[in-house]
C-alpha cells in the first residue's frame, strides 16, 4: 500500500542519516584522540648545493658528485599524510655560516615543498661528510708526451719541434688541487703505439698534470678547456755531413788551401725536414783576420748555419782549431803612407788618415815569415758610408793583406782614425769637372 511504501522510504532516510552521523562521530573522535600519524620515506636524495648560502658567497663548492640519500621517519597530521611523499619532501644540507674550505661533517635536514608540516623527523644517516673548496681558474702551458711513438728506419722524431696546438689550456677546479700542479710538468699525452715515417698531426688522448715530485694530480673535479689538443710531430730524415770552413775577408791572392785546420767534431748528424734538400756540408764562416797562433774557438750551430736542418747530435756548436805547428808570427809597423783609402764617398770632402803608425801581426810558414817586411803588406780602408759619419774625426776598420805571398795573413782588429774636412768651392767644382 502507499502507506507502507512511505514508511519504508522514511526508514531508509533515517538509516542513512544515522550512518553519516556515526562516520562523522568516528572521524571527530579519531582526529581528537589521534591527531597525527607516523610516516616513513626512503631514499630521499640529499641536496648539497651551496648556491645562495654563506659558503656559496665565499666561492665554496662541494667537491665531487656523490649521490647522497637518506631515510626519514616523521610525524604528520592525517590531513598531510598523503601530501608528504618523495615528490614533496626534500633533504638538504644547510651551508649557512660556512666560510672555510676542507672536509666537514654536516647535519642533514628535511623540509616539505608544499607547505605541509613535518614533525619530529628522524633521519638516517643523520650526517654526511663533504669536501668544500674554493673553485678557481688557472692557465698552464702544455708539453707533448708520446711514449709509444717510434720513427721509421733512417728517421728521427725531433722532440724540440713537437708542438702542442694550442699550447695553453684553462683549468677550473678545486684550489687545493690546482695549487699542487707543477707548471713545468703539464702534458698533452698520446699513448697509442705508432711508427712514423713522416711528420704527422695527432690528437692527444689525455691531459696530465703532475706535482713537483712527479705524482699525478687528482683531476677528477677539473674542467679543462680545451679537453684535447693537437700534437704536431716533426719527423726528420737522418744524414751525417762534414763540417767545413767558409773564410771571410780574404784577398784574391790568398790561398785558403794553405791553411791547416780541423773541426771538433769533424761531422755531425742532421735531421732534414720533409721536402727539404739536404746540404752537402755545414759551412762555418771564419774571419781570416781572427786566426792567430793557438786559435781555437767554438762556433754555435745556428739555424742559419744549419740551413734549415736540425742538430740531431745536439752538439750545439763545433770548434774550429787552427793547426799551427808549422806557423810563426811577426809584428810589423806600418806608417800612414802605407795605408790607402778606398771608395771615397763624394767630392765635397777631403779624407785624410790621422793615424801615424799601425802595428800588425802577420802569420805564415816558419820558413818565410822572417823575410816579410812592410813593403810586402798593403793596408786599405774602405770608406763606403763615410759621408754619414756625424762625429769627426771617426774610426774605420783597416784590412791588411800580404801582396807578395799567398800563404801569409795579418791578424788585426785595429782601426785607423780618419778626418773629414770640407773642400773649398773651387776645389769641389774642379773635382766635379774631373769626374
């Protein structure tokens, strides 16, 4: 009947209202008697960033890239229970009031990212040890290192010409490690095995820094720019050539073959670059007027003297030795009448030699040296460029030679004094007409 249906609906509504009241009562009682719950989160990553902290303002950073995690038990309200999870809870190290470098132990803290409250956190492990250091930037020059490169037969790798390109790299990293670097022991290393028969460009395998005692520096936390460099490896062809003298300031009549001498060493091994013709000998310029009894002098093997080749023996120099067992010397005095001017520069000045006497030493074979007199000698002063002399009188070199013998020469580094006087107008015009 309709009455029964109405009473049934009324009973259902009463039951539903009673259920809601019971649930509300249970919730109120539970929240009142048990307002919080215990929650555990595991493997929370620990943030170790010094940015925005006292440590960061002192240019301190955590050295190394360790991944630190902690487990956390904490109390929270029932309403925050589900809001606190691995996505909303973070663990961190507080770097406030940290201003000195070195290894230090820090407490780990936790916080929520969404405003939920975390009470009585228990963190394990409660601390972590971190190494802090100032991050600095420095530059060093690299030397090449190639322990496993070998030259082919008849070739050599000339180490002086193996270059790093670029030679300079920039290092950014912990100050304590960068300060350990011995800047004379910084290397671009190529470790692969290879036999080379021509000059080659290679890319370094690694960059290596050593301490003063040769211990490798810990480079794990270095940023190196560029991280690799080019090695230009110069491969040279080997050849042994004699050393010869090339005599300067020699008169046309002098016979250089009459000189007895030798070099120590008499030959050297040179390295010849690619596409370069080898010289038949190494020529050392010798000033004849320097050669005195007992003369022995080292001459450096300069690049010019080596004609673009390399001194593989690394002698650095060769010594010219005059063989003088059959030689003797004698001093002869010349008057200014025996000294002649050559290449007088113009017609507006008269040039006269003011030096009255000039003593020179002549050297030649023992059997003839005593017969040499002043009349056998000629002394000449070449005045090319004398018009530019601003000091008057001035000094010029005198070249003395023997005009009667082809195996006698003079040892002289002396100069004569020359005076320059302006000619009269008539004399100058006369000289011009005669010219």
